[in-house]
């Protein structure tokens, strides 16, 4: 929603608790955008502030002064938020059309009237059973059509509503917890509250969602409310202006089940924002294998089954079994991704969001039910077939994807071959065995709600006009990085979340959560993950505080001196800084723990080579090369150790083998040194020339990196200059 720059500045003043600057800023804004009611409210607020300032100026010590000042800040925020919201509504053609539609009706928007309308709908549905059977369907369609229209408009009303008063919040809370209201209606209202809350923080709406999460008996309503209040915590005004919020959070975190759900929700959100990466995996790795091994092909005239080749079994025995195995592997891989929480259906269903149904804002969040006016006709066309019931009841699709499926299926139904349509009508197609998800599980419900929300922010045509919690590097959806959770009962779960983020290669997000640890929570696991993060990213800026991977591993080893992984990380940190003697000592300790571990032996040999212990390095390298003659990394280290030891002929043989296979450019450079030290100047210059051409590095830097070895080998300064001249 668009916000005027002057209003953004006012919010910034409020975030810093600078009330006088905020008042002056709003006065300037209202002088350009006059509004009598808002001017009167601002005048009353300024008067109260002036009275408080005058009382304080006389030298009176008022113990209530901080609380009164906080109240004035909140009043000012409410006034600015309402002004900003109306400014945004009036400067968007789409949002202003929603607002105008609301105010063209003579509907009573009081909570009491809203509740009566929804309770009346539940009663009318129940009374349908008393109607004559031949009239029931017609009346049902009319009833649901009228009610869905009411709910669409109610959704828009809540989304565009001002900051709620305490009375309004309490009344809506009662409505959302009432057993006499349809669950679908309650879920839709919760989504509207969440959408509004993400635009402008509203403590009344926040409390409503928290209380619904704590008290609702319907799991679907409860989980929607849960997602709503968690995402809203990221609003900058939340903690800045409402000191009661940390107390509310502490009370929630007393419940161990809530802490578990918060950790699960954080992981599920990460799966959502990793959707593009998962989609690439499916499109580039899984789908090509499935398409390659299928027994049919798609043509402009429809699906055509491939004819069997009678010679295939003779010429290629077992090919059919191998084809089936590969298809099963691909399907199982995708099933495993889905089981972990990946949104495997996003790519396919994202192409099906252009139906007119999705022009209506509320339809992105309405729970799927077959009596919805938009899909009732499609169900009627299917007759007695339960195919769509099975797909929409058993299929692991979010609600908006279920609607998409019905619309798409309706379009292809008339084009289906008669035999296939007959099979559907006779219920001979069974698909529910493909899915085994427990759809009553809170984690499953939460995942479906998140997928609906993610689709809205990614695919809704006017999505840019809404505050997207998934957008940006510091997205509010990584809520474990929120300072509100620092030094709370949730901190024991931080290690689990950071480890998960590191596994998903979300290094920036992992660093944000690590920064949120309290000093007392910086345990061994913290220092290990911090060291790994800094080592993998190569950036010391991610954590700040002057921390680097070396310091992190030192802290970890101070807690557990003989921990193998800590020693390994520490050795890598030393090696990367050229501290080879120190790294060598650590690899000696590691080999005392795991004497036969090849990576330790190889890394120790590299360190030994770099500190001039060539004979000791070669002793291990000969053995490693004998045990793994095809390991190119061992061959490289061995060849360079031989060069340093002066055994050029043996080294040349290895480099020639490396350069005929999948070589690295560094092999060419090292080979050049080997030839140079062996007196083959022209060939060495040729290697250096090719290396410089491929990498674009400055020839001077090549020689500078091995300056110590050049001196050791007796290469004089004039010789080095002549080599540079040739290059």
C-alpha cells in the first residue's frame, strides 16, 4: 500500500519515540492534505502533550510520566496509521475500488450485525434439510451465492479497516471463537485480519489473533491465527511502541507446545521461500527423467501411447525394469521433497491462477468447499462421480490450488475421451492411495495455509500493493531473528533453526539468528555454527563484533578442547591464513584421534610441504597415492611435494597425466614451476603464458606467491625478471 514520504518520516520519528517531531510532521502533512476530523484529533493530542510538558516544567515529579508519554505515542501512531491507510487506499485504483464498493452498500458493519449474519447462514443451511428434496439444490446454490458475496465484502472491510478499538477487538475475538459460526467463515476473517495487520501494526488485531490461537478448538482457525500473529511481530512499530508485547510473547512461550510449533513454523516458512530453488530441482533433475521414461507422448492432437518395440527385450534385456526403477526413483525423490515440506506443486499450479475467480481478493484465502458458487457448477457436471471429491479431499494441495484444479479440470472434461470419462463416472480411477498425509495434523494445516499465502504474494496481479512478509533480505518471515525472541524460553531452539538454515544454504538468515543469541546462550554449538558460517561465506561482516572463523573455533575449543569437528574447523581457519606450522600441529592432534583418516593425512602433507618438511610429506603421500591411485587431489599434492623435494622427473610424469584429464588451471601453473626448476625454461614460459591467458592474472603476482620457493631453488631476481619479460 502506497505511503506518502512525509508519513514515512513521521513513523520514523515515532519509532525513535520523538513525539514532538512526529506532531510537527503531521501538522505539516495536514496543512497540505486538510482533513478536519484528523486535524481535531491532532489538536487534542498536542494539547494533552503540552499539558504534560507544562506540568513537568514546573518541577513536579510524576511517576506516571513514562506511561503517559507511551500512551501519547500510541495515540499518535493510531492517528498516523489511519491517515496513511486512507492515503494508500485513495492513491490506488484497485484498493479505492474495494473501498468504494464497501461504502456503496448500506450494510451495518458492527460486530454484532456481522455475527448475526453468519449465525443466520449456519441456521439457514441446517434448515435446508427440511425443504422438499427437489428444491434443496436450487435454494442451496442461492444461499451460498449470497453468503459468499457477503463474505467477500466483509473480507475487504476488515482489510481496509482502521486500527481497532479494544471494544472492536474483543467483539471480533468472541466471533472468531464462537461455536455457532461456520469454520470456513472464521478462517476467512482470520486471513483478512492477518492481511490488514501486516500492512499496519494493530495491537487490537494482534491480541485477537493471539487469543484465537490460544483458545480456538478448530485447528484450521487456530493455525491461521498462529501464522498471522507470528508474521506481524516483524513490523517495526510492534516492539517500538507497545511495551506490553514482550510480556504477551513471554506468556505464550510458557507453553512448550507453542515453542515447538514456532520452530516447526520457521522451517516451513523457509521451505516456502525456497520454492524457486525446489522448482528448479524438479524441472532440471526430476521431470526430465520422468518424461524420458514415460510410455506416452503429448502431441497437438492429444496424448498418444508409445508403441512397444518387439526387439527391445532382445537387444536390450531388462530395459523396461530399469526404466520403471528410474521413474520410481524420480517419483520417490519428489515425494521425499514434499514430505520434508517443499512446495512441489507451485510451478504447475502457478500457471492456473488466471481464472476470473482469482480477481477477487478474498478468494485467495477462502477455504475450499464444493458449495462455493464458483465451483458448484463443475461438481454438478461430474454427476455421481467422486473423482473431484477424492482429488480435493485427499490431494495434498493448498486451497487455492484445489480451486485451480477444479477450474482446469472443468475445461478439459468436455474434451476427454468417452472411455476415460466413463471411468471417472463409474469411479474406476483411484488416486487417493498416492497420498498418505494426515490432513488434520496441525503441521499439515499450517503448510497449506502458508502455501496459500505465498501464492498470493507471488501471483496476485496487484501483489505490489500489499506488504509482503517474504520479500527482501531481512524478511520478517525469519522471525527467529526478531529481538522479541532474544533471551526468552525460545532460545534453546535457536541452534536447531540455525543448523537448518545452514543446511539450506541461507547464510544471511542464519547470521541474523546467530546475532539474536543472548550472551548466556553462546554455547559450544553456537561457536561451531558461527565458525562454519564465516568459513563457508568467506565474509567476516555477517556476524560483526570483530568475530572471524578463527576466533569462533578458538571459543569452541575452549569449551571442548578435543572435539574433532572443532579441531578440523580450527585447522582450516589456520591454513587459510597461511599459518601452516600451527595448522600442522592441529592435524597431528586430529590424526591422534583418527589415525587413518585420509583427509587429515592429506591436509597434514600439504602443511608439511608448505613448511619445508618434504620428506615427511612424501612418506604419507606415497601411501595415499598407492591406496587411491585415481584420486587427483592426492596426485596434485604428491606432484607438488616432489617438485619441492627436487624430484622433477617423477613430478612431470604426474602433471602430464593430470593435464590430459579433467585438470585444473592450477595444475598448469604448478607444472610450469616444475619445468622451470628442471631447466626447461621455454616450456615453463609456455605453461605460464597459457595460465595467464586463461585466468587473466598479473604475471607478477604468480611469481610473488612462490617467492620463498623461488629463492630456495636458486632462481635469481634477474632470472625472474627475464621470465616476466618473456611472458
